[in-house]
């Protein structure tokens, strides 16, 4: 193992990592999540736990490669790795939300039924808004403009979704809640998550 460590960690693990990422994406969005005969519990079910293990395993693998300066052999950087993990986690969280609504609100776990459900659309709008504000707040605190723009893009997608999709449920409670909730979150953004500066000057303390 020690002699051929690079081969094991890169050539052998890369196809496995790619397949696990694809499986996690597919199961995160498509799996119903039934744990019969056990009751369905959000996150604490076989599908969600498996995807969580995949995400942690991929993160640990990429960090190990970066530590040994081997990640470049896959033509990747840590930013690329974080982006791929972010897409996986986003798909996973959305799937968890849909599975929870399916099991607890009785909405059939089919694409047409889920997309036509006003409850699902309102929940997705609020979830994306909360996630977008969270990303922007974290980015503002750690001065990461790229992450901040991801949050902005997510908030923009929510606004577009509100007018193109959610307006189909005019007059419903779900539509009113989603519009009010997203509006309040948009007002909050300017106060808690301003755009980080383009460059952060780091002053290194010297021992005198």
C-alpha cells in the first residue's frame, strides 16, 4: 500500500468517487426514502445516512489528495471539489425536503404530483431563500465573494420561481406564506450579508 499509495488513492479511488457522487445525486433526488417497516424520519433514514456518508467520504478523500498535492493530477482544485460537494449536498437537502413532504403530508412521490403541489413549491421557495441568506451571511463573515454570489444566484432563482411558478397558486395560503417569507428574507440580506470586498488585506502579526 505504501509503495503504490498514489495509484490506490488516485487511479483506483477516482472512478469509485465519481460513481458514488452520481449515485448520491440520483438517490438524493429520486429515492422515496421508505425505511419500512421502520417509520420515516428525516435525515435519520437509510438514504439520507448513506448520502451523508458519501459526502463525508468524498470530502475526506479530496482533503487527503490536497494534503499530498495530488489533487492537481485529477485536474481539480479544492474550489472544484467544494463546488461538486455543494451540488451534491444541495440535491440531497432538496430530496430530503421532498421526501419529508411525501411521508408527512401525503403528496405522492412522483415528479408531476410534487411539482403541482402548492405546499412543495412554497417549501422549496422558503428553503432556497433560507439557504441563500445563510450562504451570503457566511460569505460576508469570511469574506468569500464566490460563495456570496452563489447565495445571490439562489435568491435570484427564488424570485424568478415566485413569479413563474408560485403565482399559479394565487390566493392560496402557501403562496402568501412563500411571498411574505421570501420578502422578509430579502429585506434581511442587506443588513446581515453585505457583499464582501474584492480583496481582503491580511496583516501578519510579527513578533517583536
